C-alpha cells in the first residue's frame, strides 16, 4: 500500500512488486439435474473447462496455476522477495541514477539494495531492475522504503521515494512444557506443542531441538517397525490449519557437567527449537525459538531418588528397591537412616542405621527391603534422614508406587 505518492512529476517511474509463486486454481462448480431447464448444459461447460479434472469436475479440483491477485500474507520465517523497476518515461537521457531499498521495522532499518553504486545513465524507455530478498525475522508492521535519486540533462538533481507498508504475521504457535524424570537423576523431558495458525496446510520438513552444551538430546518422535524408524505422525508430515502436533525430547546432562556440578541447580539453558516447513508450491519457512530455559527442581539439602524398583510385587513377599542419596548442600553431613512402617508398607531391616559422612555433591546408594500387607497400588513412604551435625531431619513420603497383587494372580506383561 502506497502511503505518500510523489507530488511532482519525475522523469523516472518506480514500480515495486512482490514476487510469489502461483497457486492452484480452484473452480466453483455449478450443476443442476437433467430435468431442470438447462439440462446437461452446466455439466458440459464443466467438462469443457480446462481447469477441471477429467472425471472429477464437481470436486472443486484444478489443474491450472493462477497468478497472485493481491499482495498476500507474509509470515514470520519466510523470505520476502520483491522486484523493483525504475523506468525512464521521458525522452531524454537521465544520469547518475541511484536506487536504494530499505526495510523499516519496529526495531531496526535494513538496507536491502543489491548494489549501492549509481548507474551512469539511463536512456529513454530503458529501465533498471533489481530483485531483493529478506528473511523476515520480526512480527508486526514493516515498511519498504524505495528511494530514487538522479540528475537531469540540465544538471538538476532530483529525488523521490515511495513507502510500501505490509504486515508480518505469526505462522505457528509454539508452547513448551518441561517434565522432570522421577527415577533418572537430572533427566528432563521437553514437550513442544506446535500449532499451524495459518489458513493453508504446512509440510513439516524438520522439527528438531538444538541442545545447549550442557545436555545431550534424544528425539522421541519415532518408533521402530520392521527394523526401520517410522515417524509417530505417519508417512505424511502435513499439518492442517489450526491443527496441533506434540513433539517430545529427552535431555540428559553430559557426563562432565554432571560430575562437575554433582547436580544441576537453578536456571539452566536447555536449547532452542529449529522448525522448517513448506507451504503451497514449496515456499520455505524457518523459525528458531529463543533459548529455552528451565528452572531445575529444588531438592533442598538432601535429595533422595529411586534407582530401581519393581513395577509389580507379590502380597506379603519381600521385594527390593535401590535408593540414591545426594548431598545438595555445601557442607558435609553425617546421616542416620530411620524407617517407619505405614498401614500397608513394612520395612525390613534395622531403623536408625548410621550412613556415615556424606560430602557436598556426593552420593551413596542403599539397597532396602520391604513387603506389603495390602493389595492394590501402594505408596512407598516412611523414610527419614537425620543430619546429626545440625540435628535436622528430612522426611520422604510418597517416594514411588508399586502394584501389589496376590501370589496366585496372573499379571499380563
């Protein structure tokens, strides 16, 4: 849209056009029954229409391409291409022509001109052509500023410019969620929900997570079938308008960072999502999110996690679990383990056992034995750790759950 057209007559004319690929032409069928007055006339017209598909004339399918009829939508991550033409409409030679194209956004002004050198002269009915490209990286109002300066035969210096305003829209709505693993230390799962908020389908070419230097990432968006990895979304990676798709990733701290820090605390940078898609006839778009940050869960001074526990146990039969105790504080602890029975879970062993000294960021593993007197899904509770140095007790309930069944009950895997 032109904002302020030039008020005076110039020897040169400036034209700016957006370059986009054509779209498939969709015909609108008009049909009637044979008993109606037109008879078979409408059906015959559709069969003769070159834009219809033979045998499927009434399905609004087309075989022809149509040129864009308007400026169209521009989405974040796509490449904006424009054709700039300066034509000499006069009957005299124009000298020292300089064409400059700038893109003004809410935060910056970018020079898009392919060349900043002036053209020595331009004869009548000749033109200067230029094609500019820019990967759109901001949402909101953009103004393309095209300026032309030249010198007439009489030596008069002339200058004019035109403004073209357009809006850049958001193509995708991306939401992320973090889940902390219950068993594995410092393992975190990232769920990325990606929604197509445009009016046309997208081909999702790539959705990947680029982890920070602290983490290794494993994509959980495929399954193994017949020795081959198959996408969980099926063979076609199309995302229809307003549809949402969930991608899942597992991140695990690298060994050197886990050993150095013992346990990752506070706010950590996970990485960023890289999304590549194609629309219509192959127009490519790409988005990268900002660095995703996660607040590591607070474990207090002492963290107790389960390294091993059975899913199913028999009623009134002992079973074993393995616990890992980590000193998350900056001081040495002298720990004592106490075990308290609940109405359904009973600990086997000596309560009040001395675990000894545990230095900062150090861990120790304990093998414990329990049995359950009640069937069903039972919660493992009743562990207490006491630091004899500060006389401080840490309570751990609902550590995990086990399914307790009768010894005669057959449990399907």
